[in-house]
């Protein structure tokens, strides 16, 4: 019995030593290195129309001490906005031991702009008629696309039963939190038969201060009048920053005068 106990103790000690040795070997052999992602240092300038993912992956590499080149395993984890047109791309890569590394780089959209409005018809309504704006006022965003359904309307005293000019403010916000706001005049008046109707290709345009601006380029046709008789009244002193109104007028052969407004947002 004594010899058996000694044998059992020896076997136990040998087993403990073996397990400890195995653990030490495993610790020595375990890969503790993590992958390294290298990204270009220069700030990348992109157009929103480009395939951002494809361009952002160019020049980005990854290396791991055990696995070697992991460039083909890099994924573009996220794209987020910092401020203005400043964006951030975050990359991630995982090695064979499930070590994950991330890295980021900044880039810019040089053609980024907040949401913009589009007006396809005058905001002029006959007395007593329904005032429906959503059939002619739209909102578009370079990142989110059509935001027309998200336009918010702020009115004060607008009524279709009294002639007058009613300023109405429209706002829209994109997914990045950019809010655009414009104030346009809704005109309610009694429509007179035979009045010249001036039609424009657009009724709201955006331009940059200092750029050449030709309002007649937006004139398409005149009903009950001639295009050659159309006159244009620019704001006093020319376009200024913000919203401007350019007035088109035409007197028909019947002596009646028709007018319409082109809104010009100068940035």
C-alpha cells in the first residue's frame, strides 16, 4: 500500500509538472502581436458623386507579425461626419488570433452642401383656391437625396380668402443635422383673364456672389405676351448675400401687365 501511495503521488506530481510545462509552452507560443494599419497621411479630397468606399481603400495597408500582409482583409468600418465638409473614415482588420485593430483618416467632400430647395412654379394662388405648395416646392440633399416630404412650413396669418403677400418660411434638415431655411412670398390675388403669364425654367436658383448672373437665361415663354417685351428688375445695388427677388414683368397687347418672381439665393 505504501508503494502504491508513492506511485500515485509521483504520478500526480508528474501530471502537475506536465500541465505546467504545457501551459508555459502555450504562453510562449501564443501570438500577442496585433495588426498594424497604415493609412496615407495627406487629406483626401473627394466628390460626393465618386464611389467613396473604393477611393478610401486606396493606399491603405495592414501588416501582422505572425500573419504577414493583411491588406486584403481590411474593411471600411464606418464613415462619419466631423464638421462642415470634414469627414472621417474608420478602418478595421482582424488577424488569425482574433486581434482587432482600427485606424482612421480624415477626408473632405469638396462639393458638400447643405440641403437645397427647388421651386418649379410661382407661389401665386387665386383668391379662394387651395394653397398647395408641395406640388412645386421640393428639397434635395447631396447625401440623402430627396427630402421633400420632410419640409417644415411656418406661416403667420396665411389665408386663401384675402388678397395679399404672405411671407412663409420653409425648413428642412438632412441626416447629418444640417438645416436649410428659406422665406418665400406666397401671393394671393384675383386672377384676371388675358394677363401675360411669364414662365421660367426655374423659380429658385442658387449662385455665388461675384459670379456672372443673367436672369434672362431663365425666361422660357410668355403667354398673352412676347418675350421681347419682358423686362427684369434686379435688387437695388445688385445681388446681395442671402435671398434676393428678381422681378420679371411684361405688358401685353391688351395693356394688362403680368409679373413673376425669380428667387436667387446668393452664397
